C-alpha cells in the first residue's frame, strides 16, 4: 500500500485511534476491576469477622476462643494466606495459619466501627485486613472488649487481578483486531467513489470517454460536476485553437500564393535573380508554417487524448504510397510491427511522424528501409533504419537540440524537426543514432497514458 494514499493514511489513523482508545479502556477497566476485587475481598473478610464474632467466647481467665473451628481449610494451613486473630488485652486466639506470628493492628479512630487496613503478615507478606472491636458479655465477670481481625494475603489478590487482566487484554486485543478490520472495510467503502472517479479520469485520458459518468455521493458530486465543466471548457478551447490554427494556415496560403505569382512573373520577365530568392523564401515560409501547425495540432490532440490508433494499418498505407512514387529505386521495405502496438494520439499525427521518418529514410537509403514498432506498458517505440550514409554526430546533436538541419544542408531536415516537435508534444522524445544497417536510425518514443 502506498504510504501517500488516502486509504493508507486513514487506516493508520483509525488503527492508532482504536489502539489508544482500547489502551485507555484497558487501564480504566483494570483499575475498576482491581478495586472491585479488593472490595469483594474486604466484604468476604467482613463476613468472616461476623462469623468469628458469633462464635467467640471468653473463659474466666480472659482467654478468647471459638466454639467451633472455621470451615475454610486455609485457616488450618501454616501461612495459608487467610488468617484470623482475636485479641483481649494480652490474650490472643489466632488461626493455625498464623502459626507463631501475631498481627499488630494500629489504633483505630472509631473504636466500634469495622474498618479496613493493610497489615504486615507472616513471611514478610502484605495483608488486606478487616478489623472490628466488639463487646462480649461474660456471665462470670465484667464484659470483655475483643478485637477481631480477618486478613488475606495480597499475593492472592494480585494473582486474581493478573489473571483477570490477561483475560481483559486478550478480549480487548481481539476486539481491537475486529474493529481495525471493520474500520478498514468501512474506509475502503467510503473511498470507493474516489476509485470510480479515478477510473473515469483514466477513461478520459485513454480517450474512451469525455465525461465523468456514474452516480456519486452528495459530497463528491460537486467535484464531478466541476470536472465535467472543466473538461467541456477545455474541449471547446482546444477546438477553437485547432480552428484558429487552420484559419491561420488558410490565411497564409493567400499571401504565399501571391508571392509565388510574383516570382513566376519575375521569371517570365527573365528576372531570375529576383524570382529565385522569392521562391526560396516561399519554400522556407511554407515549411515553417507546416512545422508550427503540426506542433499546434499535436498539442491539441495530445491534450484531447482522443484514443489509441493502431500503428499497423497506418504504416502499411504509407509504405504502399512511398513504393508507388515515381523515383522509387526498388528499395527493400521491412516492417516488423507488434500486433497490439498503438499510438496514443491523433491518426494525422501518427501519419505525419511515420511519413517523415520513412520518406527521409527512402531518400537516403541505398537498398533497404526497416520499420520496427514495439510497445510495452510504458512506451510505444517507432524506429526507422536505413542503409544510407547516415548523419555525422554534429548533425545529430543539432537536430537533438532542436536546431534546423536546413541551416547546414539547405532543403532538408524539416521532416525530422517536425517529427521531434510532434514527439515532444505528446511528452515523448526522438533519438538519433547509427543504425546497424549502416545508415541512420531514428526512434520516436511516445509514453502511454497513465
């Protein structure tokens, strides 16, 4: 999962929030449960105190004792964890579990009240104790005031608390896992409209659609409406730009035609020194106009993303046309085109690119021209090789930098310059190198839409 994606960020935020909430819940529940366990233990000790008070008796010498032993077996086991003690002055009666240890109870603020405290126990143990002072009537003497203590080792309480906490931790962990999974599913469902929006944009980029269709939630629909309006505005603006480019070309044809007529008249009047420069400038102006219009048309087509054009049929048509030219020298034409290869743009731009490359190779080839078209998930590569003289490295660098080749070789080079402009308009590039056939190898690499 991409760390920059909204799904990843929301899922992490939800998981963190759930973890914090469950940690706080675990801390709170543990505190509550510990207090409840201690309260229940104190209540049980209070019941033991009541049972001890009901069975205690004091003999004539003032020694307290029980009429019947307590039923819990822990009272009989030395250091068994559960203890009782009854004190009458220096006289004490205690459970067998205390063995030879006597509990020391601090002075109570409320003498007759039952109260809870912590005491030191045998074997360095800490005890939770309930203490109460009662008065026992003696038929043979004065009433006796007895201090009754019931105590429990806190180690037993801690064991119960730890066991309960482990159960709580397992339960909350399972609950956290279920909540995180449920939240991830919920977030994915909540973000599904954005997936549909992305799919719609991909269809627009691929040229299979020009609008974002489908039903979207109320929060997303305004964005979809605005995007559709922007797409319509862009289409209209680009169509106007294409129309203006065509109008410009039509508007320039008339002045160029007039200049051509002037040149012809001058040549008719035997003024070739005037006609030749005019014809040369008309030719250069026409090529410059063709180059600019080709680049403008390519920019419009690339922005509109009208679709994918199969390369094979277009290439076959161009090769057949070049073979029928009067100056054809019986060249060998080799075409290796991947069956699924397509050009992500306008058919006219593809035609112009292939026509420029193949015609340039035809002019310079000695016996053979080779067209190779390959495609992967990222690029479509149009490569034309010939066995002609090729170009020097300086000439390749001039075209690579966008300079006009006609500055060094008059009358040539505009086809490759236009091809380079078309490739760049689609976000691609043109590469020139020495061909394995011995001449020039020109590759036009055009990226596939995202």
